[in-house]
C-alpha cells in the first residue's frame, strides 16, 4: 500500500537532515533581502516570509497526530524537529522586527502595548519559549506527565499566531483566514470523540 511504502521511506530520512533543510530558508531569505530580491520593502517582506514559515510549521506540527490517526502517515519521529524549527523561525521573525524594523527599545515596548496584533504575537512567542526549552529527553523524563500538559500550549500558540496574522493584514484578505481555518480544523480533529 502507498502509505506503508511512504512510511518506510520516511523512516530512512535522518532527523538531522530535517533540521538542516528546515533551517535553510532563513539565511536564503536574509541574503535575498540584502541583495534587493525581496522588493521595495525587504525588511517587511523578510518579516512576512519568516512569519509565514512559522505559521506553516505550527500547522504541520498540529497535523502530525491527525495524519497518523486518519491517514496512517507516521511523522512522529520528526515532531520535535518541526517544533524546534517553529521556534527557530518565530525567533528569526521576532529578531528581524526588533533589530531591523523597530531598532529603538522604547518604541518596541510602546508597539507591544499599543498594537494588539503585536501583543498577540508576543503572547504566542511566550507560549513557545517553554516548549522549546523542554524539547529534550531530559525534560521529558524530569517532567513526566506534566510535559505532555505543558506542550498543549502549542494549541494556544497556533491560535494566537493565526489571530496575529489576521489582525496584521490590512482589509479583508483570504490568506490569513485560510491559515486560521486550517488551525481550527486541526484542533477540532484532535478533540476526543464523544461516546
């Protein structure tokens, strides 16, 4: 069967390769911005692309369990890599905003407090910090059952990221709504079935 063959092929992919390939878009985008290949507003374009990669990886991470449950596609061995890559991209997104866009410390705090989409984005980032910090075997052993409960913060982070994108765009745009719909659909698929 096709899914079985695909699962067999996926087992042969080393996890380190997922990390290496997953990290490549950020330096490529940075280079494109430096040489003027990201348009007239390269910093905004860089922020946007890094934010989109974060959102796509969050959605991919949320899709792992439903894909296994409903399609029998097993990506579990890549879940930690996807989670850490998500944190890598949200950190890059935040750093571009802090270092290249705003640059003034007083302005950073003013923006966080004044602009709801930035407040929501920072809350999403705050949710992902403890997840990245505990994405290791030592933390899993130390925290036990608490580790699984803590990592449910992923659901909140995904919703906050979706809201951040919706509030960020000006006017009615379908793309952020599609991302939010995907997040909500994947969360609904994770709900336990009623007996």
